[in-house]
C-alpha cells in the first residue's frame, strides 16, 4: 500500500514492488524541500548533456515567499522513497489563474524525476492524482515547471545536446514511464536551431524588407536606461500576443516583473527588439545568450566551502558563450499576419551574427502553429528537439 505522510491512501490495492515498498510523502519542511531539489544530482550523475541548475535559484523558485506564482497557485511537492532512499519526485499544481482564464478544472504536474522503475512512476502519479482529485480537479497536464510560463514539456526527441536556457531536459525513459501510467499526448512543442554562418534565403530577405518599408514599422533595441518602462510596454504586447494560444495563462505583474529582473543580467539590448508603429509597441522578440553553456561548468554551485569558486568560473565562462536562444516573439492583436515576425526574425539573425555568436535555438513553438513554424523554417532553421505535454483525466 502506498500512503501519504498523512496516511491517506493514494493507490489502493497496488502490489508492493519486489524491490521493496515505495512510499510517497508530501514535502513539509525546508530540509525535505532540499532533498527534493538535490535528487536531480542522483538521476543525472554522469549524463554529458545535463545542465545542473543553480541550487540557490531552485530554492528561490520553490519558495512561496519569494516566487509570486504561489500567490495564485497551490503547489504540493512529493518525494518517493524506498528503504529511506529517495527514488523519485513530482509536483502537483492547482493554478487558479489558469482555470479562471480557461474556465476549466485542470491541474498541472511537473518537476518530475525518478529512477527507471514503473512502480516508482505509478506511485508518484498516484500521489499527484489523489491530491488533484481532493481539490475537485478533473484532469492533469504536464510536465509544467510550474506552468507554461516556465519550463514546459518532456523531451522526446533530440537527446544529443544540452538544453538551452530555460528549456527542460530529461532521460529518454521518462516517456515510457509516463505512458505506462496512462498519460496521453496533449500537445508537442518544437525547438529549432540555426547556424549564423548559413546565409538567409534571398527571398525571405526581400519579403521582410518589403514588409518593413511598406508598413513603416521601426525596429529598435531595448533601452536598458528605461528598463522599467520597457518592461511595461513589452508586458502589454506579451499578454495580447499569446492570449489565444493553447495552454497560455497571463503572467501577473509580479511574475512578469520578477522574470524581467532575473533575465536583466543576461540581456544584450541589441538582441531584444521592439517593433513600433508610430511609436506604439506592436511586436517584440527576446533573445538572450545561452547561459546554460556557463552553468554547465559550475555544477549548480557558486561556492565551495564558502569560497566563491563557482561564481568566478561562471563569470569566466559567461564571456565565452557563443550561442543564443530566441525565447519569445509576439505580435499584438490587430498586427498579425502582416509579416512582422519575419522582420524581427531577420533582424535577430543579422544581429546575432554581427555580435559574433555562432548560432542558437528558437524555442518553443506549438506543433500546430503552422504560420510561425513555416516562417522559422523559411529562414533556414531546422527542427532539432521535440517536447511533449501529456494529459490524464481524473474521473
């Protein structure tokens, strides 16, 4: 029998695995939350593509007092153990803003990690489902860490390279475990890559320049001297641009402002573009250096025995980052299907090359967003990774 710390049954009638009983308990203390965070180190030990997140950042991310996401969501973290050894983890989330925006009763699951053992996966999903049922939710989608505004999807294609900044990574066997627990595909998310050395197709250049000249659109760099004002302008475009997309939930002002503050140290203003129509922002794109290249060198720690060795190494390797990630490109309602995305993509490619980066990733897009995907492929990008969002009914 698998039980929560409270003693409530999570999966009645399950056979005890031959390797020993799997117990699932909800995280209740700071120490247990630290075990939850550090379990990743066991799963990915020796994996050449894994990028360890900074431990201090993960603690802040999961701290309700410091992450504004928790102001409109309830999050339960669960640890699975066998003979006192941690063998898995999962988060279950009820985002009240998401359900108010979509008019549904959907929960998320995320932050999943485990050993390659179906019994562990069943126990973890049993805990998440039971928690969600008790809250009256009708389905779970995920993985979301903690929503589509953060890391989303399970990597199912493209295991031959490290993830870009703010993109997930996982072992190949997770898909098998998820599907064995009855989860089904809800949507795929795509990532594309491009080398700066590849020429931009002439036809694409002609079309983009014609759009720019015909519509009188001005593209400019982000002004860091007026960072607060710029964030407010981009925020309005962001919520308008994505409001009809699958899985979207508007960020609160506090969430958006925190994300902007977190990204500010990484920003190169030449790669953060704002398109204006008579001075009004109508589209934007956000591209940042792929700091995961540097994070991979410090192993998730900035200090060793109180000495900031990791920080020095991080600063050293940050100066050697040679790839970028285009994180977001949005066009305001009323300006779509006018080719502004082509203008922003062309300018991003040119600036990336001029700044000396060898290429980078465009991610993520919805698999059925044909308009955007065609534009990305038309400029010479190739699909390199696929991420899958799963769903499961709770009835």
